[in-house]
C-alpha cells in the first residue's frame, strides 16, 4: 500500500492529521526575472502525503531548504497550501474560517525556534501568557491560575516570581520554557515544534527537551518536531519523516531509520552525524558533493544528482513511495 | 613533546561596558602543539571566541588584553607593537570567521579578494597570485573557473571552502577557525571537516577550532581545551578530555549531548542553572553553583592539577576524578533536590 491509499481514509478515528498530496509552490524572481524569462516556481512542498495518529510524535527531518518548516506551517494553516488536502480531526483545514478557525488555532499550536524573537521584549511574562487566553475568551479571573499551571507544567520553579519579569531578565532555557508554556496554555491537541532548542546551549538544551517529552506524555499530545538534527529527533520522536527538496524520501520508525537507513539520502544523513565519542569511527560519506538547489531541482528523483546509486530510471521517473517493511521509501532501488 | 607552536599563559581579556568590566577571559593557559588540531570548546559567553580573537589581536574596540602572555615563535603577541603583529596576520596566523558570508565582501569577486591577500600581504605579482589562487581552489575542491564568481553565487558550503582557501593562501603556521561549520547542514559540515582535516595533515599546519559542539571536536581534533566562564576547565588530548573527563563540567557536557550511536533509551541530563555573570563572578570555583560535587572548599580559588602529564584540570577534586566520573554518569547525580 502506498501513501495515497492510506490517506483516502480520513475518517479513521485514530488519525488526527491526514496530509494528502500537499503542495506549496512559490513564484520567485519578480518582474525583472520574468522579463528575462527567468521567473521560476520554487516547490517548497511538492506532493507530500502522510498520516499522524493521535498521540504520535513525528520528526520532520531534513537540511535547510528541504521544506520541513514549510510543511509545519501548512499543518497549522499559517501558510495556505497551493494543492492537496490536509485534514485535522476529520476536517479539511483549507476552508476553515471564523469561529471554527479560532477553535482550530487553539487546538493546534506552534513552538517557535528562537525564544528571543518569539516573545515581545516589552511584555512581561504575565502579558505574554495572557494574550492567548484573551484571544480564546477565557474569563479574566481564570487567567492567572491558568498561567501558573502552564508555567508549572514546563517546570519553571516558583512560577509566581516570573510573572512580572521581562524576557531579558530570563535565561535562554527559561525563556524557551515560557514559549512552550504559551503554546500549551490553551490545552492544544497538536503542537508543531520548529527546532525549539537550536538557539540554546548544550547544557541547557537537554533540560528543555526533557520538559517537552514529559509534557507531551502527560497531556497525550500529538507532536511534530522539526529539526535538521537526527540525534535530537531520535530523542523526541518514535517516527521520522525525512524530506529532501520538498518531497518525502523515507518515513518510518526512528530507530529503524537510525540503525538501517534505506533511502540513499537517509544513508548519507545518518553517516554524516558526528558523535561525541572520540573512540567511535565514522563511515565515509556515501554522497556526491554539491548542494540542493530548490529553484532548479533535477528531473525525476530530486536527489539523483547527489546520489551514488542513481541510474537511468531516476532521471526519467519520479519515484513513488513504496512500503518496505516498517517503512515507506521513495526510491527506485526498492 | 617538542616545543609547542603557541603557548598561552594566564591570558586576561576584558570588555568595558559602561563603568563595568566584563572579564570575558580571566586567566586562560594552554598550549597548541605543532601540526595538531585543537578544539576550543565551551558554551556561549565562556570566552572561547574572545580567546581566539585575542590571539590575532583583532578584538572589539571596548576590549583589551589586560594580562598574560601569548608566546608564538619566540614572540609575545600580547606585547609586540601593532606593526609587527600586523605582519604576522595571514602570513603566520590566519583566521576563518564564523560566517563566511559575512567575511567575504559581496561586491568583489572571490579572485579579487584572494589576490588582495596574495599581493598585498604575500608580495606576489599578478601572475603568481593567479596561479596560487588556482592552486588554492584546487586544494579546497572548487573548480578554478569559479574564481571570477561573486560570493553570492556560491552555496554556504562552497563559501566556507573559499574562506578556508583564503586562510591557507600564504601558508600560515596557525589557522584559527571560529565555528567554521556551525551554520552548515550536517552533510556539508562533514565534507568541510574532512577537507580541513585532510589539508591540515597534508600541510602540517596547526588549527584551533572554536566550537560549542563536542561531537565536532570528537570527530576531527587531536586535543581539546574546555572553557567555562572565562577560565580553562581542563585541557588535554581528545581521549583524555572526552573519553575520561576530569572536570565535572566536561562530565556534565558529555551527559547532555545526544549520541546517535548510543543506546536509544539513553536519557540526556542537563546541567541545571546557567553560567555566572562575568561582571561580578562568584568567588572560588565558577562552576560551583551548578556542580553536583561542590564542597565547602570550592568557595576558594581552585588549583590547576595535572591529573596526567599534559592534562591540567582546574578543580579542587581533580584527584578524585575517577570516582566522580562514575557518579557523574548517573542521571540522579545532576538532579537538583526539589
């Protein structure tokens, strides 16, 4: 069974998010490029299909420009897709407006990458956390209690002491917990975390990741974790979707992907990750030089120009996702 | 060991901020052997970039080297006149900055920028400079016909290769690379590190790699210098400092770092708290507030203890490190009592 087959069943009660053939294409270049016949379409997301079960944690993994952040924004309707369907809890989100949109916004939340950018520096922590409650029409008398609960949830010790502080008075780790608290304060079912620890120091990062795992398990959240770092995705997600130039290369249990990657791109990714142990040897990189160019992807398989296993068919035909054991792989080798 | 290429002794660098002084580097000592790659690791604000910049004496306007020695080839770089220092830059000591995008001038071709170094600093004529540029591009694996391209025409990884080519231009003895792969994707990062290692071995140059990423250090370096809050916590060979760390901070860093080849069930253990404010750092050991092994004695300035030849550790309990390592491997050790 391939990805498309699974996705037709949007009524399955255990599926929270169902993505079918999602596309996000941008026209780039502008007027001058158009005059020179050089305007192009960048396919940030191009024919992506997957389902997410309730309570599942899925990592969206890939290099910069692979479309992982765009995909995350599509799932939250922060970006309008240019093709395909995305169902959330059985409802197509493209047409959702008004009160239903407001409800969707409270159920599906984003945890931002850079806590220093994500929070208004002139708001106190209390103001920062009151805003979503106001928007969701939570009565004033309930707000303070909800704020304290949310800060306790992300393990900020003695939360009351933080309420009247400004962001610059908090450390990076504390601030990222506030960002997390803001995403959780409306008790969402679904969160998309976009590289939530990439701005933090190593010694602090582990604490924020542990809080994320703990909160997710306690609230039974369904989560997407967007990252370029396989070691971090492995720490947080049981399943990983590997993207390259807007498409899914491989999708399956994280542990299987780490131990025995199937797609040539995933093989290179896994081999490239350095480990913090000087006694560990590293395999040579099974990939050609060069960088992906989203404006000018190769025909057929988008990875073929860097792939050591590319053959004639790869240029002629886009590989369709195939089920291989526990995984779905888009490669002509399978 | 033969005489080190560079010997830093009790280096102090401070920034003036208003009426206060931030002692970003507060008595750092370490050696860089000839023909080695040394990883200078630590978190933001630990002083690693300030050390790296002080070595070339290209520091911020409000910063000053307030003490210590930087011994390089029989000269003390902390004291020699600016003119003499300037003559060493590029020729003996080259710098690869953090973001190659920012270090390359967007309005000149790459060839122009290479020629500027080769002709002005290296005294080459136009023809020689062109030949050397071609040679350098070949060394870092870029086609020579791309010399006439502008920086924006290169990808991030290629730009970093260009920055490496620039650093190698005049055959320096020492290259200081400040987070050279941090902004790059993991595959490109690996390719650049492999390239750097290959060139370093082939040319016998010494490299100081400034990074926050101990897995990058583990991958490429021979030695490491671990910094915390303006001081060197410990330094030594890679094996000594990372496989069997002797400073509690290094032990904690290892626990906090995910290992893709390790067990799936492994728990990452954070080091609770944050580094101290360097305007008025706490008395005694600077890691004490976050250290699970702190004793009363840690209120006093810790000694530098050589746990093995060439492996100094700044810790009161350095001699107990074997026992502490066993305790440090347990997650509970690092949990703050609620």
